C-alpha cells in the first residue's frame, strides 16, 4: 500500500514545483516588461548603461585629479617664484639696511664713547675742589641731559668746521678775513702738529658788558702763551668793537677780536644756545672740539680757560 502512495505524493510535489517555477518566471517577465516600459531600456541595457556611466565618471574624476595636480603644480611654482623674488628683494634691502646699520652702528659707537667721556671726565671731583675740572656740576649735568635728549648742538669730540672762520670780519679792515687769514688762525690748516690748539670765546649778545669784562680779565690774568691762542668773536660791528677796545685801553693791542654780525660762525658751532644767549668757550685742536664750556662766565674765567687747555693737552 505504501508503494502505491509514494508515487502519487511525488507527482503532486513535482506538479507544485513546476507550477511555482512557471509563476516565478511569469512574474519576473512582467517586472522586466514594466522596468523596460518605465526606463526605456532593458535589463541588459541598464547594466551596460551603468557600466558606461561608471566609465564616464571614472574618466571625469581622472581629469579632475589631473587638473588639480596641474593647479597644485602651478601654485607651487608661483610660490617658488614669489619666494625667490622676495628673497632677492630682501637681499637688496638687507644690503642697503646693512649699509645704513653700519653707519648707525658707527655713530652709536662714537656717541657712546663721547657719552662715556662726558661721564668719565666730569663725574668725579666736580667744581672748584678739583684742580683739573673746568666744568661746574651744573654744566656737567646740563651737558648730559642735552645729550640724552638728543639736542642739536656740538659736543666735545665733534668735528670743528674750519671754513666758517673765513667769514669772520676783521675789525680793522671791516672785511671777511678769507682763506689765508683763516689758515693762520686754525692750527690744523697751517701745520700738522696735532697738539697745536686755538681757544675761542664767543658771545652772540650785542654790546655785552660780560664779554668786554671777560676779554679784559683774560688779557691781564692769563699767561701770554695761552692768551695769544685766544680768538674772541661777538655779534657787534667792527666799529663797535673798535670802540670797545678803545674803552678798555686795548685798541692798539694784539688781541684777536672778530665780528660775526650774522652769527654764522656761532650757528656752525651751535654757540647760540637752546634757551638763552651766553658766552661759550671752545678749545679746538686736531680738527675736533676738544673742550667746550657753555654758559661760560666771567667769574674765574682765566682759571677755567687754563684748566680746559690743560685737560685738552692731556687728551692730545
């Protein structure tokens, strides 16, 4: 009985499987037809289209990468060129800056040396208590303050202009003394002796009683070897200076007094002062201002001159 039943079951099973297979095939065909109807291409065409799109995308992406690489290469080259140009510019600028810095460094070194000289020569034993000091404590402090503030003035150690001496006016001829006479006045123009010096006392004030009294006291108190080195310069006319000398009985003396009515010599040597006019004392030698006393006073004038000359001789 069991043998007869088994074949029937097998046939039924086969029938069911075949029916299911046919149904699945028909369903797949309907879906394919619907897909083709909606998209306009078959499944095979879709696969080919996808493969084609993928190939185009790959090509497009490859081109983009190439363009980016080319752009990066150009940017890199541009940066290199810009960097090279900047380096060339910096090199030229650095060369010019180096030249300027060299000048500035030299000036700074000279200024520092000058400032140290001011401190070293004037900070100790200032005033009458020292036998060597020609500046008062107030004058030393004023010099240092002026230097720190960058005042536009001459300091000790600065070059001493020689050409401005030519414009000084003789009280005898009332003419500028010119080159030959200036050469006789300025020691470094007439010889190579660096120790030779000239002392200048200047006063920008007209008809200054202090200037006249100082001239008179120096003529009587200074040793002759120092007095004959002094040149007096003021802003009075030659005629006024002759009357001044006559007043003190020195018209026929060998005093060297010159007129600087336009104050050109005084401007060149910054003898006009920032705040007020006063007398100024200079010791000039070796083309430099060796010693300089602003606010030079008639009080103890001869003593200050001798100390300044002595200090200058030690320096030379």
